[in-house]
C-alpha cells in the first residue's frame, strides 16, 4: 500500500519526503499458487521418501509441461542456466555461436563456460530481439549455431533465424527463459528450433523455486539430454555418456505443478497490470511501454518502460527517483552482456556492431508486476513518474 499521495515535486522522497512504500517493491516477487495444495504435495514427497533423481513429481511435471506447450518432450532441470549448458552440449555446439548481447548474461555465460565464443549480434529496436540481418553479418567459418532469445516473452524471429541456420548448416536453439506461455504465429513457444530452454526461477511468472527445462520434438536429443542431466547413467552402474548433475528435485516439481494450476490466474494478473501501467503512463512525452502483438500470447512477466530522448528526464533519473520511494525498478539488461566480464575485456570493440543494443540499454526500465501488485500501487508508481517529468510549478 502506498503511504502518501504525490502531487508535486516536494512530495518526492528524492527531495526529502518520506518514501511512498514502507517495504521495498521488487520487480519480480514470486507468484505462488495454492499453498495448501503445494504443502499436500510436499507431504506426499516426504511420505514417498523419494526426493530427487527423476521421482514421480518430476515425471508428472514433465508430462504436464510438455502437454501444456504441445512439445513432444520436456526434460526438467535444476535451473535454466544448466539447462542451457546441457542443450548447448547436446547440440555439439563449438567454436562460435551467435547470441544477442541484449539478454540476461546467462545466455552468453552458458557458452563461454564450455569454451565456446559467444558472438554478439545486434537487435531490432522495435522488438528487442535478434535482427536476422545482423545475425547474417556475424557468421564466420567457425560459427556452429545460433541461440535466439525470446526476450520479454516476445518470440524471436523464429522463421527467419531457422532459414539462416538451414542456409549455413548451423544448429538453432532458443533461450525461452522469459517465454513460458508465449506463442509464435499462434503456436506455443517450446516447439521451435532444435530445442528450447526455459527458466523457472523464483522471479519468473511461472516458477519452481529454482528450475528449468528443455523442450524438444527430437527423440534422440531428448534421450541424450536425459542422460547428460544424470551423469550419463542408463540404469544402475551403467554410465554410457558424459554428464553432469542437472536434475530437478521433487519439491521444485511440486511447486511447478501447483503453479501450473495457477498459471492462467498469474497471466491474468500480469496482463491487468500491464494495461494499468499503460493507461496511467499515457501522455508523458517520449515514455512508452514496450508493446506486444495482441494476436500472440505473452505472460507479461516484465513491464518494460522505454524512456526516449524526448523525455524531460533520463532513465537513470527515473530509476533513482523510484528507488528513493522504495520502488526497486531495474535496468535489465543494462549495460548489455558485451560490456560485462569477461566479454568486455575479450571483445572491447564489440559495441561497434551493436548500435541498437547500446542505445536500448540506456533507455529501458523494468517496473514491478506480478500477482502481489495492486492497482493502487501501480497508480502510485505512475504518479511518481508523472510528477518527476512535470515542469516546476
Ligand atoms: N536466460 C535468460 C534470458 C534469463 O533471463 C535467465 C534468468 C536465464 C537465462 C537463466 O535462468 P536461471 O539459471 O536463473 O534459471 C534474476 C534471476 O536470478 C534470473 O533467473 C533471471 N533470468 C534474471 C532476469 O533475473 P537478478 O540478479 O536480477 O535477481 P535478484 O536476486 O536481484 O532478484 C530480482 C528481483 O526479485 C529482486 O527485485 C528481488 C526479487 N526476489 C528475488 C528472489 C530470488 C524476490 O522477491 N524473491 C525471491 O525469492 O537475476
């Protein structure tokens, strides 16, 4: 609940007034489904005495997620980053792989961690997703694959990227960490490329505490990834493949099953919040919410505000003002992966090819959303921004 009404600049905490919120308002408070149902499932796990290693909850979770997304296989994992690493290995990527810089740094790290060079391609400023023409420019004889990211839950240009991959004999996979519940041309994300990788981290609209999954329609690939996530074991004492420990535990699957039951409610709350922000921010010069194709589904997990050059205040002034009010807006994914280590040192000139990425990185703010955010909270956040950009009275 906001603690004050903000009518003038004197009411802003950055100017000495008390903050609008007693408690920090985070961008990604976890969405939690029915607590009783979750606790019943946890009791079941304890009664079963089966806590991990492909237990019954994980198997049920995989079946339900695969059915939900219309994918043939879902291989549940301990988190999205390990899932990316396993997918990258299973596809035998090596040398150079083209990725956006404008994503969470895990996309690039999952490659670099395995001795593969992430080559950053620029984005389309209208969608924040990979620009196919930029991808073409980054292909070299060492390129083996492309990882498209469905940023903010909007599908990457799947068909165009697939055409480039086919033309050059490259593998294509997707980082779908933001895209659970999203569609591309009306079909659920989770069925495209060689495979797609989800994150079910606590802050995602659909969470399993920590967790992730790879979905694919390729039987052989699914089998390889199942081996890889469990040290390469095929039955007792029989290791037939190199592997790691990427297993999802039973409690995480229980959380996932419970949140899957609640998923439509979560999406409804996020969509309502998105429209409330849109309406309340209307009329501010050169401030806009990133818009999405209404014909496609999106869980509106992120509320992405773009602060243009024509806005009377900068993005950083907005962030500082909101933080003073206890609204912990984030600058995801500033400054871009190419400016984070080790990439900044390895590729100091990468920015020359990343004009749109660098520009967007200076202008984006992510605002709080999720089931815990009420409409009066959104009104209060937006009134802070309105007052900040208003001329002195
Ligand atoms: N690819 C992409 C495109 C991704 O976005 C991500 C993860 C991955 C791959 C890798 O998937 P995972 O390996 O994570 O499954 C967060 C998340 O840790 C990360 O999962 C997510 N993307 C990224 C976008 O955001 P931080 O460093 O911003 O997290 P943190 O701790 O600052 O939390 C974010 C907000 O949520 C804060 O305002 C606090 C609040 N919060 C957080 C947690 C953990 C809560 O209210 N409760 C909680 O339990 O990275």
